[in-house]
C-alpha cells in the first residue's frame, strides 16, 4: 500500500499508552530542569506551610522580599484586586512598615508596552512599594480568587491564615487599620 507524501518505513505509530508514557517522561524532565518554576507542578501554599521566597522588584526597580519579620503578604492577582489595594492603602502608606506588610501585584497579563507607558508611571506615584510580578510562574503557588485580594498572614515565614477580600473596608479591617 502506498501512502502519499510519506515513506511507509518512516512512519511510526504509537499506541495511546506509549504517548502517555512519553508525555509523563517529558513532564519529569521538565520538572527536573525547571524545578518549582514549572507551573504544572507548583503547589499552592496552605495554612501551616512555609512561604517560598519571592524574587520581585518594586515599581522603582528595587528588590522587594518577604522577610522573616513580614506579618502580612497582600497579593493582587488581577487589576480588580490591585485597585482594591491601591485605593485602600494610599491614605495609609505608613502602615506598610508599622504592620510589616508586603504588597505584591501580578502584572504578567499586561502587555509590555502598556506596562511601560501607563502602569509603571501610575504605580511610581503610589506612596508605598508594590512588588511587580512579570512572570506568572513566580506567584503560581499563591492562592487567588478573581477580583479579590489574597491576604496571607505570616509568622516567621510560615502561613498562619489565608483570606480573600473583595472590598477596601474588608482589607483595612483585616490589616487592623482604621478607615479614614
């Protein structure tokens, strides 16, 4: 039997189980090479787990880290969450140091040109540091809900509580900040 456009000896037919084994092997190789940055294998942090290190820079290109003394990690996974944090915290820039708060925003979905031309100039006007995530695998392990802010309470880097907040008032209340 002749097969058009192909040489019969060069065709290799794989069974479904052979394909599955190959995919699994490729996943193992990718995990070995990429470690925790391989998004399919990233485990979401839970209460009781140690928070992995976050390597981000703020809107002024300064390194921003979650240190052992950090009490709260505020994470905005989307624009709606970021708007909640920015509106709530702009009147309270001193609270970041007083309450040991680190704020991280995932801007990886934003096109680079929009980031440079519009977002960064606006973010640079904020009176507090915002850790900017430009690669989604950096925060793939952080829990999130669309349109909400994730508040992770920490003690010596260990997760004590995880909450999802949908309003500015709820964020301020959870951080122990009186609304102005």
